[in-house]
C-alpha cells in the first residue's frame, strides 16, 4: 500500500493578500493549506509508483508565502509527516526516499563539488530535492551472475535537469579490485571496474568510486541527466 495515496479534494484554502499603492509596489500573498505536494517533471529521478506519473513528495505545512521581493517560501509544520513516492533513476537505481528537503531557487550545500561530481553552475537556481536519506537497490552482471546490491545514500540532489549523489555500498575489500557484500540470502563477490562499466552503460557519468575503510563501504559518486 502506498502511504502517500490520499482520496478527496480541497474545498477551500484560506488566503490573505496585501497590496500597496506607494511608489514601490509591494504585493504579498499567503496561502494556508494543510498539506501540499511537489513533483519533479522531466527529471532523471522518475516515479516507480503506478499512482504517480512523476516523483512526488508530500508535506504538512502552515503556510505558503509569496512576496514582491522574495520569490517563494514555505513555513513547514514542526512535524511535516513527509511521504515520498517510490523512485528510480535510469530504470537501474530503485530508490525509497526516507528524508528529503525541497529546495526552490536555493543553492544546496553539498560536498559533491569537491570531487567534481557536480559543477558549481549547475547548483545556481536549483529547483528540486536534497535527498538526505534513502535506500537504494540495483542489480548488475558479474561473470554471468546477477549481483543484487542493497545500498543507501545520504547525499542525492535531484532536480528537473539532473540527479547526482553518492551511493554507499556496504562491503568488505577482499583484494585490490574485489569486494564482498551480502544480500538477503548469500555473500557475493564483485569487481568495482565491472560495477563502473555497468553504471556507464546505464547512462551515468562523472563516476568516481572510492572504498571507505573506516565505514566499510564502497562509495559511488555519479551524475545523471
């Protein structure tokens, strides 16, 4: 069952508006809904939920603010009861979002800049989601055997133009290019080079793969359009 599915319709929304006839026009409006949703159109982050055409997120809010100088702002409730449609990237990465912050014309704070996974100009006028926690599942071939990877991300930016982030794969380093991970039933061995080739075949670019010995995880940085 999809916890985001909501039946019914909005009958009324409280609205306040102010307009000034001074030398400088000052117009402000406030909408007071109880719950709102955002969706990404033409994004590489697609919906993997039959109930939603595009990736959609829901939040409880106090008000929406529209101002003459400020483009747009949202006052969220203390408990947002956030809910997210299941998602996918390139029909390859299947994503269950746990926590995401909507950003509207706001530059994200990210360390993806430091390893050139993303360009500074691509963060200007950002409109999308800063996904701070999500489960990520994907499969790829390793010597004619299908390897299923259960991973996570704590850094994933998704807008209408691109998706870019870091996928953390829990595993042990067995040799220079061999890693061991465990799925629901068995231990699996895979090569980071084969992993990189598979991601490139799926349309991901700017790939960087590092092994974090302290966290015992393989970190895959990527960019997708």
